[in-house]
């Protein structure tokens, strides 16, 4: 074990089939909230809490929950970007003893019933390596970075594009992955599969996390099948707290990192693992590069509009600030939007599934009010 690695073992055995891996760097108050929410659920899932700060704060959080949760604490100091992050996740996954594992961020929430349905599916479908559902987004106090608050509203669902992957034709799969991205980062995975994927991510040592996630998506599909259930919810994300919400600058990221090499490394790896009966490895390599380039043609204009039309951007920012002062009107809008979303969920899921999930959603909102 490396000098910057410290581990507290899980302090009592458990029969659960799934482990939650909470890998974080910074935002310790969110880690406290995530674990506190698990306590409020009396969650049966073991937790591996991988702490990239390693500054003592994570240790205090671990001590707070070690007798309330089935939890293991790992420290791995984040010094070198992003290799220490990748190393920490590989170390965390190497400690997992359950058949299945699921990655979590500390500003998010799990839906236990939804996760159990995914585990049940994987237990009965051995050819599938992962299963998940579109993530539900929640915003707190007007898309703030607050940890708790009385004004939380469910906002929307991630787009659902594909139920079963890979698609019959890998040319279609690659195009859809880049142009209709359907993230699987927080899906339930077979532990061996996820560990192998992250070992390869560590070996490649991506400099850009967006390309890393494209690799994550495609590599899983070269190992086995993936199921995405439109009529299920297993994960809730707080929006307004992430990197992109806080002003991600693609151009700055481009010049500071090595995106061209990253995408070529991705293409080379995936090309070597796709079934050659459909396409040669050279064809797969070219398809990945051309579709990533095409995705940038859609992404970049949107990203640089604020620089190209600075005056319009300032006007837009001004109106947003003004509208934020009318809190009562915005609250009515959030309430209306949430009610419309719930009607949509009930239509998608049917009454039985909806009635099973909705109490867990209310529990999240009550928990957010509790501090």
C-alpha cells in the first residue's frame, strides 16, 4: 500500500449484494449529507468512502458514521491530476467484496427500491454487466450549492435514448454514444467489470474527464450488455453543484490538457475490443474520431456563444439576476414544474411503480429540510 493511502476496514459483515463506492475530493459537507441520508434510510448497503482530501475531515465523518453504517474509509491524497483520482477509485473497487457495486457522488442521493430492482434484473440476466435508469435531477434553493434547505424541487430527468446496448450495429452505437450521450457512470455494475474498466482508465491516464466518461460508456459495452430502464429511478443528482454548473471552460481545458491524445487512446483501446465481424479495428478507430469531432461541432458553438456575443450574454445575465429577486414567482414556477414532472413519471411508470418510488423522493426532500 502506498504511503499516501490509509484504510479503515468495514467494521461488521453484511449480506448485501451491492456496495456503494463514494469517491470524493472536497465538499466534505456533502459527504456528511450523503452518509446521513443513508442513515435516515437504514440503508443495508455497505459503503466504501474513498477520501481524496486526506486532511482529517473525512476521518471525522467516518468516525461519526462507523457505528451507524456498514462503512469502510479509504484515504488517498489527491496530488497529481487525475491519476490520483483514478488510483483512488481502483483502490476502492479492489476493496469491494460484494457481487455488485455502484459509484456515487457526495452531492447525490440513492433510491433504494430502484437499486434493488436493478440488482434483481442482473441476477437473472448473466449476459448483462450493468443496469441503470435515467437520473432524476433535484435543485435546492434555486439551483444553489447549499447542502440543506427548505426549498427543494425535482426538476427533470436525464434523456432516455436506448434501452439495450450495445446496439446491433457498432457504427450506430458509436454515433449514438457521442451524439445522444446516455451516461452510465452511476449504474449498478458487476464488480469485476467495473474494476477492470477503471484499471484501464488508470493505465491510459486520461487528462480530460469528459473523454474518460466516453471511454467508460463504450468500454462497458465491449464487455457485455447494458440495460437502461425508462420506468425506474435509482439515482438522484443535485444540479447546480457540479463542475459544469460552476463555469466549465472548454477552451481552457483544451489548452491545459491533452484532449487529442485522449480521444486517440480511447479509439485505439475500443477498436481492439469491438467484435471484428462487423467492422475492422481501423474502421472503429476512424468512426470514434469522426463522431467525437462531429459532437464538438454541436457542443462548441453553444459553449463559446457568451464570448462571441458578449453584450447579449451580459443582458441575459442581467435578466437572470433580476428574475432571481422575484422569489415568490420563481417558487410558483418550480412547484408547477415539479408537479408536471410527477405527472410524467406516473404516466411512464404506472401507478404501482410510481407509488413505490414516490415515498423515497419525499424522504429526500424531508431530509434536506431537517438541518
